[in-house]
């Protein structure tokens, strides 16, 4: 295996004269975006650097020599059992790469479950590990911070409150900012699209159930029931559904037909959809920060099974489900972790934010403060500086 993998890499990639060799791993679509931006910033400063590892099309376009494409491996850990043999083989190939190629450093981006294994494998070979977009141990699983400390040389965090958390644990850390805002700074809003969406009329409410099939299957039916309840109280309301990619479109169309709700499914154009909306109903995650960047009120809900709720609840280290409320250190926007389909709660909170101008203005002012704290571009460039320092042994 070792000789086969080494031969495969050497044949597919011509050698470069100068520069370091960095292994980089990202499993999620968002990690692929942030990983590609990081790579480009590194290559601006050191064009001779070679990147090998795991990623998707954005990282490949940026110059990644991809050992395994991760397009089909973005799975939530509750659904991972059927994928273990494939992921195990990927893990074994990465270990062989570490032994055969001895990269100067390993950069891990989010994807905590799998990347923890890679961190352990690299650290056992004394290859320095830099964790970028660190796992959210402050929210759940704080006990794992001791394990992380043994495996990594440094953590680059994207939220200001994380710096103190890792520093107290004795892990070298630097706050670099959130790379989402690098991506948003590059985007141009399609004003015609925004105008088209606003033409639907008063009270445009967007449903954002997520990007994974599992998330859409759990959340969209609840959001559609909430839309029905909202329309009974606010008949002038209109609805759109955010579809991140064509893979989940058939599922969304089927659920929409079954619900009887009148709504338009919008493929892509997330920024335009949020900008046009009066309110967003969304799952938790980074998307809440993007909604905050547009200063749009939101209702946040996430659905888990009663058993998962019972098991996970004691390990939750923060009273906040969403990043927006964690940043605000208050329940600025309504949020709920659900173990039953409480669509009426979503509908009631949405109607309140539409009708109560004082409450709406309060939320917008709070979102302005959150955006001011975190919405500064340049995270990728700051992270690139740290990657190059580690590569050069500084």
C-alpha cells in the first residue's frame, strides 16, 4: 500500500524545486470553500508550496493533489455506520501518505470526527498539526479538549470567545476571524434576482432547512407545517425555500407537493434569497451568521430524536443552540432544539417578529452588534500566515 500510494502521487504530480509540502483535509462543502481560500492565500505568499490531502472541487481548483475526493463523504456521524469501510480506507491511505511523504505540516479544517483520527496519526509521527476552524468543543464534548491538546501544535479559531476557551486548556491558539466573511466579501448580489423575489409581495419568509439530505428530511416538513400555520394568521405572507444543490431538489419538491403550501424553491442564490426576505426560518449552523450579515430576523430550530436529545442534553456546554445567540451572549433570536415536531412554536415566533416592530428593531440592532464583532474579512490571510509559520518550523 505504501509503495502504491507513493507511486500514485509521484506519477500524478511533477516535482517542484522549492516550497514545502502540506497535507490539508476538509470534508464538508463549507470546509472546501474555506480550504480553497486558505490555499490561495498561502500560494500568494509561497507559490512553491505543494498541497496534498482530502477535499472537494474548490480545493482541487486551488491546486490540491487530492488523495480522495470527499464529495460523497459529508455525512452526519449519526448516519455514518454504512460508510465506515470507505472512510477507514481513506484514513489508512492518509496514514501511508504521512509515512511515505512526510509533509512539513498537517492542516485540518473542521470535520471533527474524521479529522481527529488524522490528527492522532500525524502527531504519532511527529508531524506538526494545525487545526483551522476548530471543533466546537465549547458547545459539546469539552472533555475532548485534553485529547486535542495532545495532538495539535496550534488551533486557529474563528470566534472570539473560542480563544479564551482553548487558551485556558493550555493549547496554543490564535483568533483569525471567520472565513465566511472573506467569501461574502467576494460575492456580488444580483439585484435583479432580489427584485424578482421581492415582487412576490409583503412578508416574504424564506425556509432554510440546510444542505444535507438528512437535515432537509428532518426540518423541511416541520418548516412547511409552520408556513401553513403562519399563513392562517398572515394570509398575505409568501414563502421561498432555499435549495443549495440539485441533489436535494427532488426531495424538496416531493415534500412541498405533500404539504400543499404554495412556495417557490430557489436553487442557489442564497445571498439574494436572504437579502430579499423579511424573515428567515432556518436550521442552526453557519448560515445563521450569513443571515445576521444581512441583518435579517430569523427563527432557528433543529430537530433530533427524543433518544438523541436525552443522550446529548447533559453534554451541552452552552445554553445557546445558534452561533448568533452565542456571539450575542443572549437569546437575541428565537431558537429551539426540538425532539418533537413543534411547528406551532416556530409559527408563533415568526408571526411575532413580523408583527411586533419594536421586537424586530431590537433583533436587528443586536444583529448589527454581532456583525460588527465578527464580520471583518481577512481570516484566510491571517490563517495563511500561521500555516506558513508552522511549515517553516517557527
